[in-house]
C-alpha cells in the first residue's frame, strides 16, 4: 500500500521547536534558509543531523553509514524545504493526511519488517532517518501521493509544487548550496518527488 519514493523527510521537521522562526526576510546568522518569510534555523537543521548521526553511531555499520553521508546537512535541509513546499501545495489543493492514515502505514511497515529494530535499521540505512523521524517521513509520502492523485498526473502535481515553491520565495544560505527553483531542490541532490513510486516496498520506508 505504501510506495518506494526518491524522497523522505526527517521527523524533527515536525517535532523540533522552533523549526521555523519569524524572519524579516533574507538569510542571516543562524539561518539555513528562508521559506515563505519564515526561517529554518541552523539549530533546527543541526538537530535533525545530530539525531541521524547518533543513530548511525549506535549501528554496527556506523562507520560505513557515516562515511556514506558526508553531505547530510544538505540532504536534510533539502528535505525540510521540500516539505514546506509540499505542505503549501497540499493546503492550496485542500489535501490532508490524518493521524490514523500515518498509523496504518507504519503498522504495515512494522508487520512487513518483522520487528521495530529491523524497520529502524532499514530506515536509517536507506533513508537517513533516525527512529523518531519516521512518522514525518510517512506523512510526507502520503501527502505527496494524495497530491498526485488529486491532480490526476505527476506532471500536473509537479507544476503545482513549482507554483507553491515560487510563492514561498525561497532563499538558502550559500553555505548549503544553491536552490534550484525549476527542479525544486537544493544543489545537486537527487531528482525529487518521483522515482519508482509503484514498486513494492521492501522492509522499510523508502530511501532518498
């Protein structure tokens, strides 16, 4: 029922406070990006990175996982910005996701994985997700898929996502790279939003 995606999102995006702080415009010290006049703070971004690094350090494959994700800050910031874009596009379309829908998908993931430890390990390896970031990843994918269904095609949905991104007037601290407004992504990250959305899941939330 859930699908493999090219993009996941960290749950600290929803849990960290403050994630978005009021901003008068433009990046400034302590700001990773400005989205819709609100800033994503470097402390909120670092909190997401630290959660993943801590989980990686606890893993038996810790050194390998850390070595494979040298650009974790950019990966996480990219996803944080894209989540804000998705939330705006979904709000404009009147699309939402319930807590029960998230719980149902997570239950199915757990049943498929066999146990919570296996599921968390796969999520960390495949999608750079710490355990407490998995619900927000599920919400992201459900919301994205509902938006695609609402517009009836991926091309139409992506066009609406582009409009939402433009309306948010996104600025990124150059330290983290250049925001590509046409592709709706930060720097040289992987192609966002859609990759093999119909292929069955393996044992965990799909990776980035």
